[in-house]
C-alpha cells in the first residue's frame, strides 16, 4: 500500500512538473514579440501576394493573429514561424493558413440597406427591361464574399424579384481568398442571431431553424444555396472570369489595399463587367480620380460604359 502511495506521489510530482514546463513554454510564447525584421518580411509578403496593406501600426494585430498558427505548429517564436513561411515547404503548405488568419471577415445579412433599395428600384428593373435574366441567367459576382452573408442576401433579393417577374433567372459567383471562410460560406450555417438581420417574409421562405435549443442555429435553404457557386480567387492574380458579369458587388474589401492596387483591381472588375452592367462598392470606399470606363448612377453604385 505504501509503495503504491509513493509511486502515486512521484507520478503526481512528475505530472505537475511537466504541466509547469508546458505552461512556462506557453507563457514565453505569449510574451515573445515579433522582431521588426520578421514583421517587415511578413508585411511585404502580405501586400505583394494578397494586396493587403500591413503598416507598422498593424504589428501587434499581426502578432496576435499569428499566435494561432504558432500554437498549431508547436513553434516557440515568430522568427521560427517566419523562416518556415519563407521555406519551400512553407510556401506550399502554410501560405493558405497565413491568409486565413490575416484576412478580416466582418459581414452580415442585408448590410448597407440602401444598396438593396437601389437594386430593386433602379438596377434590376433596368436590366430586366433590356432582357437580362430572360433568355439567359443574370450573372452576378460577389467579390470578397467572406462567410457568405452577402451572396445569400443577393440570392434572396433576386429570388424575390423573380417571384414578381415571370421567367427571370440568375446565378451568383461568390469568391474569396480564404479557403477556411469559403468552407463556412458553403456550409451556410449561422448563429440564430444572424437571422434577426433578415426581413421576416424572407426569413420564413429561405431560412431553416435547428431544433437544438441548446445550440440554436440557422441554415440557408437549398433553393438559395443551389444558386451560388463558391470559388477561391486572389485579386492580385491576373484573373479573367469565364463570363462577363451583369452586376459586381465588391464592398468593404479594397479599403485594405493601397491606392495603386485599388486602381489595378477596379480596372480588372471593369474588364469582367458587361457594358451596361453595374458595380457596387462599400460606402467607405471611393473611385474618385480613377480613370475607369464607368459612370456613377447613385452613391457607391456605377454603370459600365461602352
């Protein structure tokens, strides 16, 4: 009996010592700071490959977000992580995880309500009069779709328009650079609070509620999910969509890019937008001073010339 007790105490001491060592390593990790050299390398990489500005004021933010990756990889310093990211193996395996933790994914259903009024009162009636959505599906692109609230909102708005206009059809392309956030968008599952942002009549038609009262969730109905195609796309690449779009939504995305990158990107959007098609940007964004083949039809809403 005494022997077992002694062994039990010894095991306890060993376990306690291992726990303290583990906690100490964790504490050291969180006390560690990213060096200026590592930050500059990360900053240059993020801007050159993903277009996102990362000034020195973002160092603490970047350091905080990278902690998740350091923990996952079992690394003890930002230098170790930096060396890995720039290694051959890291370029192949880690870059997609890096962009997942760097990107900001703030969105919700029916964001910027004035845009939906403009869609219903100006844009969709104009396209319908010109035959768009009759002989073939109206093509819409949600560029920088995040976790899916925007493209599913678009699907609701277009479905309601279709209910009032017999024969109207549409399809939505939704793209983002983050594979993690795209998977969430494809799942179309959200917290119950998200449903509060959806008008009641649409909520009844397009939102399914879980029966689990302990974890209340909603799921977007298959009739909308089937109208949205999700695809990974990096704005910094020389992309060309398979088909020109009738409407492009790119809202609250380019604010993270420098002016030069914004000009290049909006020219890419115009090259993928049909003549007479519409471009929506966020209310905090501006195209002022850019030489683009568009005209303004409403605040933050533009029409392609040609």
